[in-house]
């Protein structure tokens, strides 16, 4: 983790506004800083960017718990892999 206090969860929560350019400058910079150092979130963002707007809203707002858990598991695994180097 870097000095940034932005977590992967924050990233996912903010991604809708991020891709739509609705984030305030300071929040956007924090998010970009996190994305720059976090491959799983960067991958998630690329998926997110090609997803139609309507689905994006569903992804963020109506993400079922099972999906959310899977995503967290995925992020943990990806992060763990990175740490092993
Ligand atoms: Zn992340």
C-alpha cells in the first residue's frame, strides 16, 4: 500500500463518477494515484470503461453480495500474487 488512503473499495465506489468525469479534482487525483499502483483496480477500470452506462450503475448500486465477495476475493488474490512478486 502507498501513502494514499484510498482503498480498493473506495476505488470501486468512486469508479462510476470517475468514468463519467463527475469527481472533484482532489478525489480524482487520489483515485488515479491508487489506480497507478493497483493492477486489479486498473483492470477493473478497463472493464468498467467498456461497460454500458446502465450496467455500470447496476454494478455499483445493485451489486449482489455474492458478486461483491467474489470481487473482493479476486482483488485479494491479485494483490497477493503481486506481493509474491
Ligand atoms: Zn486497488
